[in-house]
């Protein structure tokens, strides 16, 4: 009998296929396609202390096998999330991971404090890798010392499993991973989007209003896979892998590279049923190959 | 559940004019759930080329037959691929999506449907639904040239009076369609609202205006979207219009700005369907956000795909609007 259940540092999930932050809202938009309890967990849209309107349009640009976005963390703020979104998600039986974003180390700590003890929350994901905001965002995720300080500030208010989401826009992702592991992270998630741009040759101008944005989709899968593979060898923390996963085979590659779970981002945009299709496809594939659990294939491609 | 993601059968894919195509799809579950103003997302290629689905407003909804139409113009590689699709093909379609237009169910009223370019598409099933509900429909269609316009025959068959405008003067009014619309509203205002709106007057289905296009205005000056002072000081107090009870519009933003400006001036309710670069069509990617001013005057980002595409004309906030 094949079981898809996974355990990541105190976080037990019925299956290892999560919905990635920023690609699934707060779960409501997908509830007409399948119940919010279907994904292993829902990593909600990035939360900030105050509500944010996000960036000007155009905010997205299509690219080969992917897309650029510069949404700019449009969200209702952490208090509105606690009031209006979390109770609904809990009532639907979803496992909820709050993705948090601060302008300063103190602000990261304050958001974590407000989420402390919230009913229905399974974990925090600290986003030190958003490429689409000025002040904070990716700034914290590209310096090991700052990344560690943010992790410590959140850890102080976080009894739940603490996930830190890493940026691929660094020379050495392992150095950042080690720094946050040393500062108290329980789980790593990688990768956030890859900084990129697109230019309209008719207008001679960048397509995105904010000029540059984060690339996601199958185009970045090889980058994500390499970074997961490197990090899994260097750091002894469970990894939630994301970056271009749109099929069960994509997910399997990441488990073989050492991931403990995967998350689907842009795949949700092109097929609202992407997550349940990957869950059922993985289950079939494992059974077909004679495995009874994800842990049996985890890291088989590592040296 | 309403959404059909199982695929549709492509019955017909025909050219209406150079670069302009109409696709007829058999998709009974989708069509049964569809309302005018809603849209669908089509997957165009395999192996993520192109990566994102493409949104198309439903240009025809035949619930009994399970058929729907979309009209598209070839503007890039994706729509070029679509134009080569042969009948008999399975199409990966998602929908119906978005909120759609609404209309009063009891009192027969007079609606003006104002379409700019591809924005004509969602107005066609709306015209049909309005006529079926006993409403009188006047259509105002504008485009760059005559071969960018479509749906005139259908509107005629439905008994809708249609006026057209082309920017190159190739047919109808030479200029923007807001010119003929403004004149129509002014004429109605002159007649006096109460007199024209007398019970039973001019509203019975099948007995109203002749079908076809109105070329009488062809010699008029080129109208400018900026000619209407809209909500400017003093200009916002309009006379009201006795010719129309509600305006429905779809088209590019500058076009909608001009149309909603006229509606403010004539104090007419308007429902506008917005077009914007769209990522998922599901409300998830937040790519199609637009600024909306709610009743309290607060400006908020709303998603065209999920909160719209149809919005109250008063709520749409245009950046250059006073």
C-alpha cells in the first residue's frame, strides 16, 4: 500500500504536493475545482504587516515556458488574514502555511508575533526572497548574516515549524541555507522566482511597469533542481522544493534530488487541477515502481 | 460544478475578414452554465508554447445546441496557431469564467450596447439575451476600419438598431463611436425622458427599429475621446437621456473612459467589461489588477478575471480621470 504522507520537522502532511505562495491566493479561487484540503498544505499569498495594493500594471509578461511577474505582494495584511481568511481555510480542513514578508527585521518579528498561537496555522514560511518589492524582500535573502537575523527574529515568536524561503538570485545558495539553518530554521523552501525581464520591441520599453520581475514556470525547473540538489547535500533540513513543477514527473525529479515535499506555483495558472493531478500521478508512479512511500525515493539522485 | 475543463469539440473555425476569425465550439456543460459577458481560457499549444492560456469573451451562446462562439483577431504567435486549427479538433477550454452582465428582469427597458474593436464580442450574446427578455437594444460599434467590425448581421436579425464608426472612415461615422453615441443620447435628452419612456412606447419586441447599420452620420467630424469633458467642473451635470436606460460597453481602456464619461454626463448607469493582460483567468495570479473606486470612494485593486470582467461604470477608476 502506497502512502503519500510525509513528515517534515514536526509538520505532518497527508501528501507532499503543496500549493506555492503567490500562486494560490488564500485558496478560495480554487475551491470550485477541488476542496482546499486536497493540497498537502496551502502556502498562502505573501502577507505583510499593513495591507498592500501591489505594483502598477502590467504586472505579468509571458516568456518561453514561463512567465514574469511583479505583483508586488498585493495582500490584505496579516490582521485581515487572521480575521477573514484563516478561519475559512481551517473550516475547510486545509493545512495552512503563512508566508510572511517584512520591510525590516523588526517587522518580520512583529508579523510572527501577530500570528503566534493562531488557530489553524500549521507553519510559517519566511519570505526573504521576493524580488518585486523595494526595501526588504530579496535584500534579506542575499546576505547570509541578514538572512540569519530575520530567521532569529521570527523564531522568537514562532513555536510552529519555521520554513525559510530562499532566493535563487545569489551566487551561493548553500551559504544562505547554512546561515538560516544555524539561526533556527526547521525547513527550507526553494526556489523563489528568478529575476528577469522582457522588452517590447515595438515600444522599445520593458513590458513590466516595474521593469524587472520574477521568472517562474518550467523555464526555471533546471535551476531549481540544481539548487535543491546542492542544498540537500549540504544542509540537514527537510526541503520543500518549487520551481517549474507542472507534472508528476517534475515532482519525482525533485524528490530524487533530495526534496521532502514539493510546491506548485505557476502550474496552477495554466491548469487549476494541476495539484490533484500531480498527487494522483505520483501515487500511481510510486506504486508502479514498487515504492511504498516518498521517503524511499528521496535523495536517490544525490552523490 | 460549472466549470468544464474536459475540452470542447471544434466545429468550425472560419475567417470573417482578413485576420479576423470566428470559432464555433461544442461544449454543452460549459455553454449551459454561461452568461453573456463571461469568458473562457483556451490552451493554445503543447509544451507550454505559449505558456499561458488566452482569454476570449464568449461571442455567442446557444444553450440549447450546446455551442458557443469566440471571435479573435490574429495578433501574435498564439492566435496565429489558433487560426490554423481545423474543425474536428479537441480544444482545451476552461470556463465559463468571470461575472458577466446583468439586466433588469421585469420592466422592459432600452439598452445601448457600445463595443470597441474586439470588445464587440461579449455584446452579441448580451443583445440576444436582452431581446429575449423584451428589452430594446441599440448597438454602437466602433473599430479602426470596417473589416475590424463584426456581428452586424446578428444584431440586425435580433432587431437591434446598429450604428457604426470607423477611425479610417471606411464605413459609418468617420471617427470614434462615442460621436454617434453622444448624438443619440443628446437627441433623446431633447425629446424629454418622460415622454419617450411612456409605457409601451417603442419597446415591443419585433416592432422597433429596422435592422442594419445607420450611415446617416458618416459625414460628421472625427470624434475625439478627449472631446467629452466628462466629470469636469460644471460639465458633469447632464440633462439625462430619454433614449437609453442603461449602457453596456466593452473595449480598450481609452474607449471605456470616453463611454463612461458620456454616461456620467447623461447620468446613465453603465456596465463596462474590461480588457487587460491576463495570466490565469482564475483570480490566482493577480496579474490583471485594475483600480476600482468603491461606493465609499476608496480606490482598490480588483482582479478583472475574478471580480469582473464586468464592473459598474461608476467604479472604474481611470488614472487620468479628475
